[in-house]
C-alpha cells in the first residue's frame, strides 16, 4: 500500500460518499461491496494519487449563484416568457447531478405526502 494511514483516511473520507451516491441505484449489499473494492484499489500501490481535495461545496454554490444571476437577468430584461424558470431548474439539476426521474420522488414520499 502506498501513502500514510492518515492520507488513506483522507482518500476514503473524500471518495466514499461520492462513490455511494454514484452507485446508489444498486442494492445496499452491492453498494457496500463495490465501495469496499474501490477503496481497496485506492489504497493499493496501483492507484494514482487522488486529486487535491477541492472545496466542492464552494464550487457548486458559486455555479448555482451564477445561474441564479442569469435567471434574475432574464427576469430584469423580460426574457423569461416561461422559459427562464425551466432553464434554471434544468441547469441546477445538471450542476447538482440530480435530474428529475418521473415518479421517483412521489414513490419515495408515499401516499401521505
């Protein structure tokens, strides 16, 4: 294995939640097994050094603020015509990698919502 134990812990802390999110469509047991295999690979000498930890939340927030400013500009210049709200939602879904899956949220929340 390469890297110090503390560096390996940083690698796992940074990557594990992202890996789980990416493969969350699988059953929990499959997700846990896939994450363990990937993290074992990261800890091995075969894995390249991970990228420097980036303030991903700060980057996402900056992108969202830019898109909101674009939306406000469209409203100020009367370009909205109904399309600006849809474009904003689409761009936010893209930035956050959370596209609308018809029926999924209603199924998650159940009939009581």
